[in-house]
C-alpha cells in the first residue's frame, strides 16, 4: 500500500467524524485504530486521493479487502458495493434494532460482504446504541 500523507489521513478522519464509514463504529470505542480504506483498491486503479479514501474499522476493512462488488442476497445480481464518497449512508442503510439494514441492492451486498450483522457485531452495536455512541451521518 502506498504511503498516505499525514494531511490526507487527517482529512479522512475528520470528514468521517471518527466513525467507520461502513458500519458507523466510533474509533474512540475501538481497541485498534481505524484504517484508511481505498474504496477502489489500488490494484483496480484506485488512487490515493481524498475522493477514493474512507475511514474504516479494522473488521470492515478486513472483510471488504479489495472488493468493489458483490452479490445482492435478495436478487443474486452482481452489484457495486456501497461507495462512501459517491453515496450517502442514510440513503442506503438504516439501523434496525442493533442491525444494519441495507435499503438498496448495493447496500444489502455490503451488509453481507462486510458481515455488518455478525452476532458479535450486533452485540457490540446494541451496547453502543444504548450508550448513544452510534449516530447516522447527516451527509
Ligand atoms: Zn466498520
């Protein structure tokens, strides 16, 4: 992975409000620092520019890897996964109880690919929601 300049890292952190841009997990509550995700991986031609970077928790980044597409579990169609720079979280997902519900084919594929509703993640999210530490971004 190419070096990401400090100023660009800072911009990505600040823009995300310190929360994972996929699952909304606040970095302040994580055991390990969130990572800078190349939304389109470098091996697919993605560049290290602010419009291709997102803040990601370790788990989301691990499950996403270099993927840019997956299958919608409802239709089985191949679809692009959620793109945090081109799409707004609130237009594609909602919090339902402690689960993340995908509202669009790409969001549903993202929920599954990133395992956003793995039982351990649901348990953690329930605690964070109860503590008022998960908030859906306005933009
Ligand atoms: Zn995450």
